[in-house]
C-alpha cells in the first residue's frame, strides 16, 4: 500500500448531484483551472440519483415567483430557514434545469411545448438516466475523476482547508490530495437509526444507504460549524418498498386514508392545511391515527383507472422500478387495494430539511477554502435535485472566482501530519489493528449504533418521540461506543470502508443528539417531537448550531435567522440528569 500525492485547484468530494454539476460549472467558469472529483463509488451511478428521478421537485412554475417559493418553504420549514440561501438557489432553478435539459435530460412537456407541472413546484421528467448524463458531462468538461476512493479527513491548518486524505478501495493506495479550494458534496446521512427493513433487506430504505454522513463527519472533526441537525427528515413512504408517496399524491391525486376509509388529513388537520400541511405534519397525522387505533394508513388509489395505472407504473419505473415489480409479483391491483404507508427511520438531509454545514450565500463554510453544496449544506430546506444543482453552481462559481484572484500556492502537509492520518486510516485493518481481544466487526458496531439511536433518540420504536432522559442516555451510550471504536477490525479494503463509515456515523450521531437536547421545544412534530417540551416555544425561533472543539467537546451555538450569534445561558431540564444519576 503506497502513498500517492495529487494536486488540483478545486477538489470536489462526492460525485453525486451537486458534485457532478459543480465540476461541470467550474470547468465552464474557468477552463484553465484543474478540477478533481473524488467518489467512493463510481460517478455513473452513485448518490441519490443512482436509480433516477421522475420529477424535478423544486421549480418556479407559471404563476409562481421566487418570493412565493420562499414563503412556501418558510411555511413547510415551520418558520426556520435561511431566506438568503433559499432565495439564491430558487433564482437559479430555471437556469440549471434548462442546462441539464440541454445535456439530454428528457423533460415532459404539454402540447404548447411548456414544462408539464406536477403540483405547484414540480415538473415531470423521465430521469432514469439523469446520473449517467451528468457523469458523461463531467468527463466531457475535462475534469479529472477518481472513482472508488474513500475520503477519510480534510487537510487542515490553522482553520484553513488545503485538501483531503483518502484511500483506494481497489489497491489500498493512501492518497494525499492538495487543493486550493475544496467543495464537500457527499450528501446527507442514512444508517444512523435502525431501518424499517432489517437483515438482508436493511438497505431497502428511502435515502441512499451509501450516504453515510462522511461529508458531515470530516467537517465536524475539522471544526466546521454545523446547523439544524435536530431538523431530521422522516419520509412518509410506501410500506416495504419505501418508495416516495409524492408520486401518488401529487401525480395521481391519492389522499391519505385510515383503516376506516376516512381522509383524516382533511378531517382532523384541516387548519394545518390538510394534505397541503407542512411536511412534518403529513407524517404526524398518520402517526396519531395509528396511536388512536385507526391504523393502518394508506394512500387511496382506488379511484385510478387502468390508464392511470399505466402512467403510474411508468412514473415509478423512472425512479423506483422495484415498487412496480413488488406490486406485480404480489398481484396487487391498486384500483381495488390502497397502498399502505409508513414512516422511515430518521435521516439527516440538507435538501429536504436543513441539516448540514453553516454556509454563506456563496456556500462557503466557516473554514477557509472549504465550500459545501447539496444535501450536505445546511440552512436551506426544500432544495431537492434542482436546489442541489443550484448550490453546486453557486459554490463552483465562488471557488473559481477565488482561485482566479488568489496567488496562494498549494500547501503540502508535513510528513508527520501525513503519517498520523495514514496510521489512523489503516488502524482498523486486520493486519495493523493493535486490538488483540474483543474485536468488533463494522456491522456489529453499526447495529449497536442503530439500536442506541432507535431506542433513545427518537427512532421508529418510539414513534420518533424523545425526551431529555432518553437523549442523555443516548449521549452516554454513544460515548461508550466511541471508546470501543478502536476495536473494530477490517478484513479487506471493503470492510475498511465500512469501518470508516460507522466511525463517521458515530461522530455525526453525537452531534445530532447534542442538537436534539439543545432544542427544548417541539418545532417539527413528527420529525422532532419532544415529549417533555410538547409546545412550540418562541424562544427557539432561531437556529441551533454546533462546533466540535479540539478537546472533542460539542459546543452549541444559537444563531438568529439572519445568522447573528445569540447569547444563550439556559439551565434547563435537570430532571433528566437526575434520572441518570447512578445509572
């Protein structure tokens, strides 16, 4: 296992939606700069778009404006958002969609040649090949691509980022990549909680199971400020196949009904907007129906015609083909049988909710030379695919501008820094592990993490609800788990990647629990339900941020909606601490 040193002007970590688009734009903005995209899989089919999409879920349709979009997102986020971020990405929706269409994306149009809307903010596409289209354009742009390389940490000196470290899955090569600017675009985090389906089906989930929070973790360890981890996303999905319900609701007018056939969202949630209620409440509604003995709950498809079914199958084949196969293999006729729904395990997703790096309008993080875009960037919910494109473009243009204006030379880390990270990177390898007894496989550590989070930090087992005592127990058990992580051993390079993934997840989970403890209200019922603080508290009309110090301590920072730090000295909920005394 040798060491390879690489140099580039712009390093893009993650070859998914935002990363690929950023690489294309960066090369167009400044053809003289070098761009390197690093992906732990292969950019042709990695990330959330691997299986395709059937809609662009954030677009300014005729009759709508950037202002009306911002107001809608404010409602959906229940008052917490960075308006400057949402506004800046919405202003680019038309540009980025037309750009991707020019690359070859088929977009559904009406008889007059206009994009065909699906609800207020969606347009229909045939996006099964969206990711291969982006990958092809990355290669055409002249950007370099390094597939199957796992990034393990950022190269940081005095609060500035100068590249990243990683290792190759194919040959174990240790990479030291020096860059002038670095863009993290690795997506959000799944696998923190025990999933709906277990055992061999554990990766049949909504969010990409391979987005493991690595982009968050490398920033957390480097001291970047993070925001809104407590604003978790819990998707309302079709049971078993965990496919999106928006296709049924927006595309085919299927309402939510309980086991009695009642359209409960219209009956009991009318004041909240019924089926148009904020996204958390569209999960909270079914949860309450089930708790009241009115479950299971369904998307009612019994009004569909045979022609509707054909179009519905086509829509899912663009994105979730296994759902159509599931219906066919089980002989399910949706015109007589409604589709049962459920909530998923919680995810951290900066594109649906707003967990991620605290960034400026140029998508620059609190660390010099480091940008973030897409699901890994915080503060701007409801971005979806087009918002990830937009953020990739914004970050790429800002980075290109700084590269043009700066004459700073590449900084190469000193040999001692390289040696330390190399030793850490391979410390879980069976050949180099110092643990002699009680070794832990990566999947065993992952199962332990998911059990802790599921039981104490608002997972499926507790219907996503949590309280102070449970969160403190989660914090305690995560600290114990962190102490055991050096005992993980990896038999090969794939297992070594899994070891790094579970270590990253634990670092992310610790920050998540700190955020859940800090927001002592129920801001997003369903997504973030505090049993001990059931109301919406006006004191928390702001962001909860965090920074991990060199000591490993997680420091909570309260910031206004405009970004200013808020002095906060609150001694709260000692009851939880008392409950855990002596435990």
